[in-house]
C-alpha cells in the first residue's frame, strides 16, 4: 500500500515551510525504563516552544484490543479517553534552532509501511541526522554515570564510541527496523540507549532522561539545558539514598553493582570498556539468569551471546551491559517501597514499584 497516505501534515501546516536538521525519535519499544522517554518528551515539549505538525493514521497501525487505551467512567458517562497518537512535533531550542520530535507508542502493524512513510518525511523535511532515544533496565548502579550505548545505520557516524560489548540476538523493536531502512536510504541515523539501574527501572528516574539529553548533544543533536530535569532529579536522588541507607541488604546490592561497574569502566568522561571479552562474559552471565528461569540454556558460542527474548520488555528479561547480576550483592523482596532487589532468578520486570 502507498506509504504516503499513512502520514499526514496538520491542516494549518505548509510542509514546504518546515525545515530542521535533526529528528529525535522517542517511540516506545520494549519498555520505558525509568520513564526516560516520557520525562524527555515532557521536558522538551513543556520547556521549549513547540507545535504538532503531523501525525500517523493510528487506525491503521495500532492494536487497540491488544494495547487498550484508558478511559474514565464517571458514574454514568465516559470521559478522558487517552487516544493513542504518533505525533511529529516541531520544536525550537534555546538558540532558536528548529528540530523535530516524533513521539507515541510503537506501531503494532505495517512496520515496513510506517518506516517508508517516515523515510519520506525525513526526505521532505531535509533531516540530516535522526537520533533514536530509549532506555532499558541494566545491571548498573545509580551511583555512577549512567552508560548510554550507541548503535547506528553506519557505525562510522557515531561520535562517541560506546557500543554494546558483543553480538546479541533479540526480538526486534520497530526502531531497529527504522534504523535499517533509513540507513538503506542513505540517511544518517544513530540510536542512543541509556542503561537504567534494574532496581529503579519502574520508577520515574530523571537521571536517565538527563543522560539521554547529554548524549543527544554529544551526537551532534541539539544542545538543550536540563535545569528542569535536574530539579526533578534532586528529590528522587535523596529518596533513593534514604531508602538504601535504611536497608543494609540494598547497600550490599548496590555495592556489588559498583564493584562490577568499576572493574569494567575506566575513569573519565566518555570512558570505554577495557576488555570486550570481559564485558561480554558479564553480559552472558546476566542473560543466562533469565534464560535459566525459562529452563533454556543461553544460545551462542565463540564469544557470541544470543537472547531469544524480547529484550527489556514488560515481564521479560532485559539485555545487560557494563556489569551483571549474580548472587553477590543482591537482595530479595526485603527492599523498601520503590526499589527492587533482584536475585539471580528474579525477573527485574517484577511488580510495579511506586515512584520514589
């Protein structure tokens, strides 16, 4: 089917007058760990000048029955229907430069057609660089710089070389297909994935959004201030510190993550892992804990690890990175409200945790 009929500009918008060199994509994928995408969207759209300039036809690409929107029943009538939307926003930063932001849920249907439609939009708007932003739970401590790993259509286009430490087989998110199709069309596309501490991933964790915003600037995207996010982050950090201070088991768990992180990350900004083999072994150990839960042995050999799960999904295991979990330094269900204490056999995507 014709992809040009899937995306439409708003009636009041002349697409020929739209220009911007960067497109930020925060379409949800597996899970919004730490609410990183939501917090980033709120920050960009509430602190900068913006307007909606286009949208996808959701009736063609969204599974309403499989991913039911919420609605409020007030005694005898319905109200406040949360209509799912994939929207293209035009945003102007503090320097007066324009960029674009694509927000919304992951498409359920017609992935190839959606990717073709978005490629056409990129070409119409003269987009020079597309940055895909997301987060997932990982075995890292909140007391260290949150790693932001990169992937790209053309790896040579990555500015800060910080990639995953091996080869992994996982169920594809739509953004993976979009990366491939944009690259095949000759477009510059880079993905940025912030690693959110797995014991915090169900909380709103502003530090994750701040890390993504910093990485956007490092990858030749717009440089946007994070003052509002910092203001949100301070009380969250204090609440986390207070809860951990009150629980020796949580202190032990975090110390274990810190030791693993420090072994694998050299000091300094933009640091790199000292040994890909060492870090890949840690990742395989982490993935194996979730494979064992399903009674399956992890696939892969000769340094290649394979995860035939949906990666960091709700209710599924998450792909780790610079560090891993083990029996050392972890705790069970004795953690305080808002923090999770995973064990070797506990899925980090456990019961919902309230915000700190």
